[in-house]
């Protein structure tokens, strides 16, 4: 099976099913949920306190949890390496889908 290329996706709507396929393990999804929750909390804290150093934490907490999920549980390469913007959007859409019950925890 050949690797999927950026040109294979003409829109986020085309990308998202691939993104979900790359997040099939429940623990990986849970770790993404924790990371995205911490990103949101850190961003709010940074804005409220005006402590702009908090912005440096965003990729650490966001990617840290997600990458553990991929490397340890999914045993695959995070989609963000190949599709950074679609992957970032996918994190937040999957977070929302988990919140509203469209995706199992």
C-alpha cells in the first residue's frame, strides 16, 4: 500500500476520515483529548494572566500527549508530520466529536 500524499486530500472533509482511522485505539484518542483539554486550559490561562510564556507550553502539552498515543498505542506516525494544518483541525474536531458522543472514548 502506498503512502498517502497531501495532494490526496482536497479538503478537510476528505482528510477527517483518514485522521479518525489513524486514531483507532481508545487510549490514543483519550490522550489526544487530555492534550487538547490542556491546550485550551493553557491558552485561557495565558490570556487571563497575560503571562505570554504560557504560549510556549501549548505545543508541549498538545503534542506530548498525542505523540505518546501514537508511538506507544497506535504504533504509527502522527498525521501532523505530513498534514500539520489538517491534523491540528482534526484534533479539535475529534475533541468536539468525543464531547458530544459521536466518537467513543
